[in-house]
């Protein structure tokens, strides 16, 4: 999707109905800075307000994502193209999030090991060494919780029994036994527990 083209289109539609950026923002309960980012091509409208934005601008979602008013004859072709582009964009975002998760975990593990080595060899045995080691472990857990949030935000876990793709809640994933990114989960489809492997490309 061409963000610059979409931004210019939003700007034109806004001006056509006689709204300022501030007035449009107020109707959507957002800041005029967000509208400015759309119109300059720095960001796209969030999916949660896209329908309301289109209603206000008197355009369709297809028009918005194409950056132009689409004629009925070209509608099906444009729909197919947009779906492919959105699918590719989602895949890129999923891979970025997935890579970020592994980077966070790798850096944390290296930092924890380095901290434990320093605590073991440079801090004399006693209460301060123990406090340092416990502190390092606690600090290590914080990014781990965030990494888990990233892990469950993309893709799904595939049930080993029936192949159903499970998207667990944060607490369900946190409480599940795991081997890396494979988690022992209960499938809502077949109602059985199994080791469910993480998959980024889902059918949903």
C-alpha cells in the first residue's frame, strides 16, 4: 500500500467535506497530530477507526486503502490486490515482531550469564553476592514477560491432534508448560491437551 498516496487522498476527502484536521480528529476522538501523520504518509489509520473514518469522509474502505475512488468495474480486482498486499504487510510485521522477541531473549540471556559470572567471581561470598544474584534473576524475568507478549501477538499455536490453530490468552500461555515456543495447551476444538507448535502463517 502506498502510504503517501493514501495520505494525500485522506487530505483531499477531508477538505472536500470542509473539515480541518482538528475537526476530523475530534469526530474520531483522536489527536490532530494523528491525522497529520496520516496525511503526510507517516502512518495509516488504525483498523479500529477505519470504518468510522470512511463514513465521515463518505468513501469506502477500498477507496481509502487504494488512495482513490474505485469504480464498480474495477472493484473485485482491487479487492484481490488489497487482500494480497495486506497479507504481505501482516507477514512482514509478524516476522519483525518474531525477530524482536528472539533478539530480546538472546540479549537477556547473555546479560544474565555475564552478570552471574561477575557476581560469582568479583563479589565476595556472602549476603551481597546472594542479593545480586537474586536481583539479576528478577530483572531477567521482566523482559521475558514482554517477550512472551510478543510471542503470542503473532501467529498461533497448532494443535497436534486436530490441527486447529489456537490463540491463547497471555495467562494461558504464561501458565502452560513449554519447550521454546512450543506450548502444552488445551485445544478448544478437540478439547485435548497437546504440545502445540508455534506457526506464524495462520489460516485465520
